[in-house]
C-alpha cells in the first residue's frame, strides 16, 4: 500500500501474496470473531479482497488504496484496533 500511495513501483506478486495471507488468516478467524466486532472484521476482509483484485498495471494507485483507506474501512480498522478482547 505504501508504495502505491507514494506512486512508487509496486511488486504485484508480493502484494497479492500478502493479500492472500491476510484473507487466509481472516477466513480461519471468521467463526471466532466476537459478535460486537464482526461487522468491522468482515468489512476489513472485504476491503483486502477488493483492493487485491485491483492489483494490476491497468488500475491506478487510488483503485488499490481506496478500498482499504476509505471512510468506512478506516472506521472499521479503528474499531478493530481499539477492541479489547476479554
């Protein structure tokens, strides 16, 4: 993401690998997400999927970055970062 934001060359294969890793970890956690934070969790997983689907030279940096850093995704990420597990 950082490279795309700063208009630097992006290693698409590495970015796709990281996105697959995040998606795989998230998939394994889906059933154990506390109900009060589940919406934010699922929104973040969707943002990663959408962003990673835009990883190609035919899309702009905005296309890649926006799904993860738009207002809804940022609010969800903040909720997840501030969530305290019991």
